[in-house]
C-alpha cells in the first residue's frame, strides 16, 4: 500500500510540474509555443480556454499532491 501511494505521489508531482511549465507566464512561456498556432487558426477563445483548463488542472493536481503527501507521511510514520 505504501508503494502505491508513493507511485501516485510521483505521478502527481510530475503532472504538477508539467502543468505549471505549460501555463502562460509574463513572457508567454511554453504555453505560447503550443497555443500560439491555435490562436491564429481558432482565435483567442481557444487559447483562453486552454489557459483556464491548465489553471484548473494545476489546482486539482496541487490539492492531490498535498493530500497524498500527508497520506504518505502518515503511512511512513506508523
């Protein structure tokens, strides 16, 4: 059971890192490279939708990471 939680924690960690890197920052970041072409083809609405999706996904992954960290620390403590 301990190994399962550790593996899921690593998956959440990597997912959180990737979603943060994909978000648009002050200099457009990696998200601009991915959605830049989408803005020209589909308009800015799709790009805005992608940023909203990444923002919500980051929130979900961050909450999951926090909860899993507490679970893993509790399991290791006992």
